[in-house]
C-alpha cells in the first residue's frame, strides 16, 4: 500500500504516544512541542506541558515559534518564570524532559553546542538553553532527532546534556539523582530505549518499511538488539489532520 504520511509525521505521532495522561512534560522547541500538543489533543488531555520561559499547563492553539512566545501561556494554569520552572525540575515535579539533539552517543549523552572542536568549530549550534537542566533534573528524558552516522556517534564533540555519561552509576557519581536519565529516542528509522544493565541504546521498534540493517548502518556505535523487534504504528488520518492543525504553516511538520 502507498505510504500517505511523512517520516516527520510518523516521528511526531510515535513520540506523542510516549506521553501519558496526568503526567508533566518539559518541552523543547519544534517537534517536542508538536508531539506534546498532539498527545494533549488525543489520549492525554490532562498532560501538563511546561515551557522554559514560564508557561505551565497551557492549551497551545498552534505551534509557537519559540518556548517564550505568548502562545505558550494560552489558557495556562500559570504564567510564571524560568526560575520557577527550573525549580520545579530540581524538586522532582517534571516527569518527562523532551529534547531535540544534533549528536548522541551510546549512553544517551547529547550535543547541541558545536560540531568539531569547541574553540574552533566547524559549526556552532544553538547551545544548551535549558537542555542541560532538563536532561539533568527530569525523571525521564525523551530525545527526538534525525538518525545518521554523523549524529549517532561513538563520541560526541561536546557534552551539552548528560545521558548516562560513561555508563552504569556514572550519573549518580556525578551528583545527579538516581533513577533519572534518558528514556526513549525517536528517529525517522525507529524507536529506542536503554538497556537496564549497560545503559546503552537499545532498539525497541522499527518504523514500517525500515530494516534492522538500516538501523545499524546509520549509527557509528553498535545498537543493542532485543530478541523480538516491534514495529511502530503509522499515523492515522485523524492524527495527521491534528498535526497540520497544530502546525498550519508547516514549520516543523512540513506541508
């Protein structure tokens, strides 16, 4: 059957299903916002969306251009401050931190700062913003990004946001809370989790039409494989309609 959805639409719908009703999520710009808005309009109406600039619990009408735009406060429970939302994270009130990434390694460490040497980079990226705090203090971190060998790397060029650092126990040794860290990664190829024993990236499910070979071919490091590989569900007609209602200009979803 012909595919009537785009990889970006698929990523957004798969990501939205990870967000549960009654939970809280601290969202970064772009697809994390869209996935949270989709979840709130479908299976998780009581999802509490939190924005870095202080918007807490809004019902966002359409995709805001940034995490500080006025729509991030629309019908919210609080028009607060960056200090307050970061304090909520530090106190353990944020269930999910939801971020994008330019590079990631096998332990879920994220680079969004530079490509190449920090002082003489090939490319300078947006940097941390609140991403370090989100990945440090949320109970679970969800990452959504494109997958290719130059992004799934053995060693990231710069540590912006901590994952499991060098492996089991390393987060706790650095002073971060136990039982926190990366939870899921969504790419255009599949859905990933982290092995409980080794804290390494592990495939959970592939997207329709993708092969396990493509998964490994698009990573510098070895991705752990489960005994049974699942397949994600494609977006429904209704989910696609809502996505384009959320992002009418196609800024993140596309036309």
